[in-house]
C-alpha cells in the first residue's frame, strides 16, 4: 500500500478564512494540484470542512491522529466513488489470482541466490 504524505497545520491556520486560504494554497503547492478559479472556489469550501474535521478530531483524546493529505479537497462521496468499490475489484483483477491463505510464494523453489 502506498502511504499518503500529510501536511501539518496548527490552531492559527483554522482561525480565519484568510489563514485557511493560505493553508489551502500551501496544500495545493505541496501536492501540486492545479485548479481553475471556479473549481478552486468550490474545492476551497470542501477543503475548509475537511480541515476543520481533522482539527476537531485531533483535539480529542483518540488513539490516532488525522492528517491533511492529497485528498484534502475531496468530499467523502467523491473519495468513495473514486477510490472504493469497483476500483478495488478492478485492481484485484489486474493482480491475478491470490494465493491460498498460509501458502508461501517460494515454497517450491530449490535454487536460492
């Protein structure tokens, strides 16, 4: 699995619209995401919602912390449609058959390097 790099932010970054906009621009440059002006306005609203959710969740005493990653301006629904469901089945199909549980890929190999 590929890990997704996260961008750290602080309390002051969520205190105002201007600070959130600066964080959005930093996030866009960090993940090299290009958007049209119209799309930026729409995505900024989604981004703000996600940043506030991450910020509020991380303030709680949870055994995990959330990070702002490359999916920061996607809605949950967009993420599910893009990265879940049929796409996972498609990737599994491309990988071929899975080995039986407990089998070892090199069990029948005699000549090892």
